[in-house]
DNA sequence: TTTGTTCTAGAAATAATGTTCTAATATGGG
DNA sequence: CCCATATTAGAACATTATTTCTAGAACAAA
């Protein structure tokens, strides 16, 4: 059993990439280092889009950010696979190198701050924002990934759900 | 590293349950057998509720079934943890004992058939039904689990999302 | 070219994990 | 109580993974 479901094996990385074990350890230090790097790079790619969209002005505040999830899945399917189909805890754990743990904390803090600011700006409760911005979009794309592409038509449904939970709470200014 | 994140180790089952390795193998045959059994029992518990709710008459067809996800999380938190926080592929794989694979196929077929019937009855497209019945509710509860209880207030939000995607498509009769 | 550094390769060492096995212990029927 | 069967226990074994290590290849600067 060279590759068992659900966990990344060094051997399977070697087999699938053609890179030697030695190179892997030279570059990443350890298995934990490799996994954390994969997660952090993926997260950075998504956050860049998400944060930009969150500040974007529009008819319905935050809607563009909610739609970044399906768009990211279509634009960067490989990274989306990691973001959508892995649990964070599979890639980051207590024995992740400290430097990388710190990097993750920083990235998370930045997003948290942005969402907090969004909530203050719009008057939305945090829980509602998280649901509309992350929970529903993620739940939606997970119906398709991995294995199938995320259909364009899904965006309209995500938008409906977003409006349904956000608009009633929006303190328009 | 006795227990690594994300994968169930026999040793960790022994440690957490106090049951000996011998008993585990006597009862389940193999690690694969144990994991599959956990998944199947969980699924059965959820399906029982879900299918009952799906046939339940009501103002908005299917709404009760959509709300079974957060309710299940509150009623059976241990099983919900498996259902919500594990990928199926972590527990079921190609070397799952055939008998158990068959059991899973049967269970899945039954649910699929029920959802198909629901769609025929209501005129809803399958994709919309899956989104409202499964995708959104699951995405919503995942914001909390594991670690926090699923708040009652979440049900109202799931209902809003469900109505938003389902009602416009409903061919009322 | 020479020199030093970085990177690659893959076998060998180390460590963790799954499974088997045998003896001991319970359990239930007669 | 006795026996047969089912279950438990956990050490020993086999398998599979991660990590280290050494030798060599690529690369860049002088």
C-alpha cells in the first residue's frame, strides 16, 4: 500500500513528482515542513483574492468575496484541491516547524482583521459574515470537488444564499 | 508520534478506548474493517433521520431534511463528528472488505433513490436539491465542528438559504 | 579551469504502525 | 461443576514510513 487514502506519504510525493527524497528533505526539512508549506502557499493564493474582493465596492457588500471560492476552484484547481479537500489539521500540527506556525498565525490574523473590519463597516454579525462568506460557498463547491469541475451556474446559487442571510441584517448606510 | 493528525491508528484506538488490539482484530478483522464499520454505522444513523424528514409533509418540501444536519450534530455529537469531519475516503477505500463496500453501496443507493423521488415529486433539479439538502447545511455546521457546539440559531440561516435556492424552482402542485 | 556552494540521488538506518499468535480469561449451556 | 465456545490481552512479528547519510552532479563566481 504505497499511498493510503487521506494522508500524504513522502514516498507518494517522490513517486508523483519524480523528485528524490534527498531533494525533498533538502528543501523542506521534514514531512511536516513540506505539508505546512503546501498549506501556506495555497492559503496565500486564496487570501490574496479573497481580501481584494472583500474590499471591492458593490451592490451587495461582500458578495464578490463569497464568490471568490468557486472562482478560485476554477482558476486554480490544484491549489483549490488542497484548500477545499484537506483539513487544516492534516497539514498543520503541533510539530509543524515553528517558523511556519508563525507564518500561518500571521496570515490568519490578517484575514480575521479584514473580516472584523467588514463586519464593523456593514453592521453584520460575525457569525453571519462567516456563514455567507465561507460556510455556504465552501459547502457548495465541496459537492463537486474532487472529481468534477465547479459549474459556473453554482455562483448564482451561492449568491442567492448569500443575499438570503446577509441582506436582512445589513444596516445600509 | 503515537497519534498523527488526520488518520486513525490502531494504537490510538487502543489507547482511547482501553480495548486491546486482540479484541479489535477479533471484532473487526482489520483496520479497514473497523473504519468502514464506524462510517457505516454513522451513516445509517443519519440516513434514518434524513430519509424520514425528506418524506415529511410541510410548508416547504425538504426543509425538514435540510435541517436534519444541524439537528443530528446536536443530538449525536460523536457520530456527527465522523460524518462531518471525516472524508468518506479516509474510512472507505479499495481494500475495505467487500461485504462492507456492498453495505455502503446499498445505503447510498437508497438515499439516492429517495432524493431522486423527491426531485420528481417537487420538480427540483437534482443539483439544487443536493445543494439545499446537503451542501449548505454541511458547510454551515462545519464552521463550528469540531470544537464548538452547533448553535440553534444556525437553523434559521440554513432555512433562509434553503428557501432562497429552492423556492424559485419549486413547481408547486 | 578551479573552487566552493547548492542541490540531487537513492541506499541504509531508524522509527512507527498494522497484524498475528498463543495463552489466559470470561461466558453460557448442560 | 464441567465443558465448549467466545472473547481478551499484549508480546512478538512483519510491514511500511520517515529520516539520515554519503557520494556525486549542477551551477556560479573569480
